[in-house]
């Protein structure tokens, strides 16, 4: 999954420096890859390079109508992750609270480049050691 990123240095400071994520590959001025789950890589691609790569002459560098969800084991962990993201420069859009949908406890945080993360605890979901999610 790749997102156009207007400020790659801000993304690096947010994800690698502040959150402690270790890049799989970091090409300064171009792209950073992070493994976020088994078989899933998050790519943060410099917006100008992203648009050149699509090669159709239009600007596809905005993020809209998308959230990336990170599921955790408890409401306390939701709060902790949100606090860490806010301290790293993220903008809390929705403070941790119960959702109106399905008994979920969650929050929303926007990273410095506009990617919106939902940090969620769903008590009916189970996440195994290998990262497999069981919906229940």
C-alpha cells in the first residue's frame, strides 16, 4: 500500500524517529517502506515522484476518503498509541472513545502528510501471534 507524501522528511520523523518504526528501505527524497503486518508494506512515496510514476499528467498526491486501521489489544493501548502519535506530531481528529458502531473503542489520528489512522480495539476480534485476525 503506497501513499503519496508531500513531505518525506516529516514522514520519516513521524514514523521512524518518533514512533520507532524501522524502515525496510529508505531512499532519501524518494520513498520509505515499512512492514506493517505479515505480507503488508506501507510505502510513503514523495508526491512529485508519485505523480511522475503514474505518468498521466494529473496530481494524484492528495489523500481522501481513506483510513488505515491499526488494531490493538485494549482501550488502554488505544490511548497509549494515540498519545505517542500526537507527541510525534500527529493531529488527533477523534479522541479515544467508544464508537457508535459494533462496540469498538477507537480514535483517529492524522499523520503530518494527511494519512488518517484509526487506532482501534474491537473486543470481538482476536489477533494471533502471526498477525492473523479472527472476526467474531
